[in-house]
C-alpha cells in the first residue's frame, strides 16, 4: 500500500517538528528521494483519499505543494485558501471547522494566523493534522523541505555551520529549523538579526541552551559570511508587527547581493522559504549556490512522503481497533485567567471559544501548551 514506508507507531499529527523522531525524519527524506527517482511507484497509493487544506492565511508554495502532493499520490483535495470562503467568516471556531473537515477528509493541513491553532485542530479530530504554519510559532513541513534540500545540496547535516538571517523573532520557519538541526552532530548556528528581531526566549532556553548547542548571535551578515555552509535568509514578517513604523525601519535591513557573496564559501548553499520581498537581490538567482527554487520543488516530495506516512499510521491503528493519541495535554494545569494567562497576544487561546487555558510546568516556569509562551502572572 505504501511503498518504502515502515508500518510503525508514530504520532497522529505533525504540529511541531519534534513530533518526529530523527529516524522518522531520515525515513521521510529517504522516501522523498525515492519519489524523485520513481514517481510512478507512488502515483496511485492515495486513491480515494482526500486532504483538506484549511488555509486561514495567504500561501502560495505551501498550499500548492500540499495539494500537488496529494494529487500526485492519486488522491484528491478539498479545502479553502482564505477564511472568507467558508463558515469561518461567520465566526466558526477552529475546533468546529476541523471537526467538519474530518467528516470528509483523511488528513488535514492547516495554516492559521494564530500560534497554536493546529494544536487545537489536532486535539479535536481523530485524523492526522499537519501544521502548515501557525502564526509566528512553527512550520514543520517547511522544515522537512529545508532538511531535504540541505540533504540534497550538502549530502548530510553533521558539522554544518548554518546562518539564519533576518526576522528570527516572528519567522516560524526558523524556529522549526533550529529544533530539527539541533539533533545533528556538530551543527553550529549563527543567528543574524537586528536586536528587535532576535530569536524568541523559548527557542533559546528550551533548545539552544537546554541542548548546549554551539550558537552565536550577531547583527552583521558580512562578518560571518565566510564561515557559513548554509545561509537561510528570511523575510521580515510585516503581518506580525504591531506598528508599521517598526516594520518600515527594519524591512531592508539585510539584502543579499552578489557583492556580499564574494566572501562566501564556493559551495555555500543559499536557502529561503520564500516569498522574498527584498532580502535577496534578483541577480543572486543566477548563482549556482542559490537553492531556493530547488527548495520549492523539494517541498512536494517530502509532503508526499509525510502524507503517506501519517495516513499509513492512522490506517494501521484503525485496523487494530486502536486510536492514535491526540496532542499531549499530560501534566497540563488549568489556571483561572486572573491568576495566570498566556503572555502572547497572538495565541489561539485568546480567540477560540471554550478553549481551556492550559499550562505546562518547565524549568523556566509555566508555559502555554498551545504556543509555548511564558504565562503572565497577575498580581
Ligand atoms: C513562509 C511562511 O509562510 O512561514 N513561507 C512558506 O511557507 N514557504 C515564510 C514567510 O512567509 O516569510
């Protein structure tokens, strides 16, 4: 039924890249490579299966690649590409919209402007939910795309020096990529951003410091360029700024051009999740090191592998009369809002009806289970 995939127990959903073990990531990359070589082997495996793409936020690559992935597996697609197209515009909750999609589809891919939205969807349905980007939080399938591309371009992950440049605060792809690359041996991170757009505290304490990773923070791209094996450029996330003036001040802070690339390694690989605004000059597209359009193409192959894997795990559990576990709320504690509340104004817990404010205890205090932000104590 699913060529090349092991029938093993895995999580029902992909909400955060850490939902996948390193072995599972390696397997997805190996299957994606095989799909590139022999696409015909996979062209019917998802016959009569459907993906629901629930996109509350604009997308070009992510939605196209999810939909093409399912179509190239012989399946079909339902969904919406804007919340104005469905009952969301009437005020329907994420939970109810997900439950409705689950009546018709075998898997859901959801993009939402609120952090933690995919977690809420996954907690309310039995079928697999894939986080296609939740606010400024996480974007695990972009990370699978990035990993697959790094694997294709560099042959592996160990001992790479990875420069992440631009909006490290709101850029969700960066948060997921750090969590994934952190697992490989000898990886060094160079975090390049202006002070206002530095990596969030949660990523720093929970991943970089907790795992004692080698990382430095700087605002100077030119200075670190010669050290880099991979340069991951990102867009300044205009839509997540509270005031336009700060965006205007920071928008063109890094522009990669041919001149700046003169000091880069001849085999450095340039990635960008896209869309780009101004951060990579068009002249760079001709440089053989520019891998960002190859990266777009790669996104479909890893998503094909992921859809097969999640549906295979779901089918196998169903056959055995089991149900796969929903996102963990283990040890989560509920606090009245006047005692502790999520400190993140972009968290789904601020808008979703009936959602319990739940927190998990971590070494650095209580964190919201939906968006990982520290709880704010009142009084
Ligand atoms: C990214 C996203 O939506 O987070 N794009 C993508 O999915 N390929 C990056 C961005 O919007 O800047």
